[in-house]
């Protein structure tokens, strides 16, 4: 059995670290480009924002749909992780309000590639189920904790609340009077217990 030479092992590790860093910058650049220009944003634009060559993107994401799905899943995982972080750091009702803002940012990112998600392309078919599959258990934990301490009304289903918040957040774009934001506040006032909310 051949033992890897340390001189060859170190560059391999460095290459893997570079690949991870490239993936992060490409996904961040794609997220910004999709939010600004939509899913038809030129790959040259995304590559320039990321500071990599176009070939780097195509090596990792051969189809445009691969990149769109990767951005969606990354934002979805981040949004789910934020629910856990907020739940650990804040009382349930406050965590729920703060998380609703994070969901709004996710919806804003998602808007950039909504046309692709609703295009009928089978590549995107699993994403709606993944959306709830990742978020609902984490939000349900907040709702259950709030029901237990009396700050959130009992019997709420995370799936219903997430759908309602996402619809309201989706209406926020281009609405300068802040009405959708106020409606999110009204919705959250309705699920928290008066005088007890964080």
C-alpha cells in the first residue's frame, strides 16, 4: 500500500479548501444575481461577481437548474438554522417574530428564481416539499415552546403559519407604504397571547 507523500497531501487539502471557498462565493454571487436579474442572469455576470472563471461554475453546476437548486437549498438550510438559533437565544414569541423577518429575506431571494421554480421543469419538483420539510419542524418547536409557556396560542400548525407568512412576505416587494410588513405584524399578533408576547 502506498503512503501519500506529505508534499502531495498538503496541496490536495489546499485544493479542497479552495473548492469549498469557491462554492460559497459562487452561491452567494448567484443568489445576488438571481435576486437582481432573475434566473436568466448571465453566467459571466455570476462568475465576475464571484471572482472565478465561468468554467468553475459549469464544473460544479453543469445545468443552470443545478445552480438554482443549490442556491435555493443553501438559503433554505440557512433559514432553518436561524430558527434553531433564535429559539435557543430568545423567548418563543420573540424568536417567532425575528424568524418571520428571516423568512422574508429568504422569500426575497426566492423571488429571483420563482419563474424557474414554477416552470414545470421536473428538476424543481422536490423543492416545495423540501421547503416545508426543512422549516416546519423547526418552527413547530418554537410554536410548541410558546404554547407551553403561554406566549403563543396552542394548536397552531407550522405548515399553515409558514404558508401565510411566505405569502405576506412575497407581497412586500415594491410596496413602499409598508402594508405587507404591517400585515405580518397583524398575523403574528393573532398567534401570540396579548400581554405575554416577547
